[in-house]
C-alpha cells in the first residue's frame, strides 16, 4: 500500500535530475538579451560567457 505522499520523494529526485547542470550548459550562460542600449558610463567590468553556452554574450 502506497501512502499519498509516496510520489513526493520521486518527484524531488526527478526534478534534481532535470535541473542538474551539464557540461554544455554552464550556470553562467545567458538565456535572453537586453532589448535596449546600455550607458557606457555605467560599465564597470565585462566578460564573455563560456564557449559552451548556447547563446554567446558579453556580461
């Protein structure tokens, strides 16, 4: 007999598998871009995202 809460640990385990980072999707990748221009005076530092990211970006 399964209790009503039996699916909860399974769902947490599946969620953990789906959200685990892979070598081809680093956690510092961009998934959207800014739609407006940025002021150069506000720029303090920048770097390029990893080559493993699906969308190249400057952060």
